[in-house]
C-alpha cells in the first residue's frame, strides 16, 4: 500500500530538529485533527512538541506547524 502524500512529505523533514505543533483550539473536530496530526508525526518518526500559549518557546531554527 502506498504511503499518503502528507506522510511522504513529513518524512522529508529533518529528523532531530525541533518541531513545534500549534494545534487549533476549537471544538471536538479540531481535537480530532490534532490527534491525527500527532499520529502522523509519530508515524513519520518526527519528534514534536505541542506549543501552547502558557509555555514560552524559542522558535529559532525550529520547524513550526499550525493545525487549521
């Protein structure tokens, strides 16, 4: 079975780099999108950190993904 295009793309991202994921706060549909995105990151072998407003982060040199 062929890998989905989004998974193929994620696998091209540098591994070992900081990846910050900004989930879209919203309803249960947004929560499902967040869950699926996290599963894709893990399947692609990427280490990620959920970015939340209450925790400061240094985005210098990081890959940033926003869920929409």
